[in-house]
């Protein structure tokens, strides 16, 4: 029987996920479909029920629905429980099980792109306190980062995150430089530096030259942050792998196959 998967988001038209999953479904010759559905928050629950009734096998969930879908699931894997947010749902016998593969996306991207990187070696600095930053923080904690320093334009949001997790220290957005001293890693999880958004203005002089720099922004792939970091000798990791690895793990939950990231897929996503 054909497996139907739907992506729920609002808006959803910008998402690269249909392209990625349709590529893998074709590659593995699966009898499956993947469609993006824009769902306003007030219609989320009824849409989920309609899709369950219509025999959908799974859901992909994106902004702004990840937390609400978590509350609508019947069961969760450990990572979804820890995150309080779900980006993948498997539907079986009318019941929804929620997964969170965003954290895997972040950690796997670093593992694959920087295999010698040791999360445990020192403090990690995270810029931002939105959904992406939350997944990054959870990934860092899971990998044993001894300290996480977080700075966000709206400090209260960083303080809320710090309340939820141990080992988090909040720094002023205007004083990010202080957070960079003896850091092992810097992650930009704000939308600054993204095409069409403001530049990320940051002075990297206090950052050790062996600290790894990762940008969650992947449009453009080589952000100003990564270029500046590379020029001063820091190892850098782009954000595209985060997207692709979270998708791989989601695909595996629906279809039992861990798909590969090949050059053709990468160039399609970046086009
Ligand atoms: P979000 O929840 O809307 O959070 C946006 C973050 O950016 C907040 O911390 C916000 O600060 C900050 N920000 C926005 N404009 C700013 C400005 N002018 N000055 C300073 N800070 C600003 O979004 P998100 O889902 O976390 O996504 C953040 C970025 O990560 C986006 O660019 C997204 O494309 C990227 N992302 C990439 C992946 C991947 O797979 N590579 C996955 C998820 C997200 P305030 O709290 O002060 O508003």
C-alpha cells in the first residue's frame, strides 16, 4: 500500500523537505508520496485527525507547529520527550508517535564534517534562543559540552532556555565577545546572515583559533561568519548538513531506510 507523508507548517512553501524526501523516495523506488500542506495553527488538530483518518503513514512538522504536535502525539521517543518538540510523526493504527531528529541533525553534521571535534573539550557559545538554538543546546548537552554560553537579542528568551537546562550561562547580546574567550565552539542559531536578513556583526578576536564555528544559516552556504572564521584559521562547518541529516533520520523512521546524502541531492538543495 502506498505510504503517504505530509509536511505541516505555516508557511511551508519555502521548505526544502519535499525536494529531499521525494529525491530519496524515487532513489529507493518506494511506493510513497510526500506533500507539503500549509496549516494555520487553529486548524492543526483537525488537519492531523483528517490525515490520520485518510490513512497517512507519517508527518513531517515544521515552524510553528513542533511544540503543538508534541502535545497531540500519543507516544514519543526519548529525544522528542527531552526537546518537548516533534518534527517527525509515525502513524500506526491511528496512533501518533513523535520523534525529534533536529538534534541528531545538528550533532551528526558536526560529527561528519569535523570528525576530530570533541564536544567535551570546552565551552560552546550559542547565538540565538529560537527553535534552532533549542535543538543545538540539546545536542550540546547530549554530547557532553561542559558549559553552554548563550546570547540572544531578546535576553529573556535566553534566560527561559537557561531555566530549562543545566550548564547554561546567559551573556548580553552586546557583549558576545566576552562569551568567546576560551570557547571550544561557536554556533550561530539566529537568522542573521541569512539571505535577505541583516548581517551578523560579531568580533571574533577573542575566539581561540582552534574553536569550531558552525552556522545554522545555509542560504547562503558560505555565510560572512564562516568566511571570517575560516580566514582567521578556525575550522568551519556549514549548516546544510544539519538539514540533510535531520531529514535522513526522519526518512528512516517512516521507511526503515537510512538514505545517503549524495552530491546531486546537495546541489539540488543549494540551487
Ligand atoms: P526563530 O525561532 O524565529 O529564532 C530566530 C532567532 O534569530 C532568535 O534568536 C532571534 O532573536 C534571532 N534574530 C532574528 N533577527 C535578529 C536580529 N535582527 N538581531 C539579532 N537577533 C535576531 O528561528 P529558528 O527556527 O530558530 O531559525 C534560526 C535560523 O536557523 C534561521 O536562519 C533558520 O533558517 C536556521 N535553521 C537552520 C536549520 C538547518 O537545518 N540548518 C534548521 C533550523 C533553523 P530574538 O529572540 O531576539 O527575536
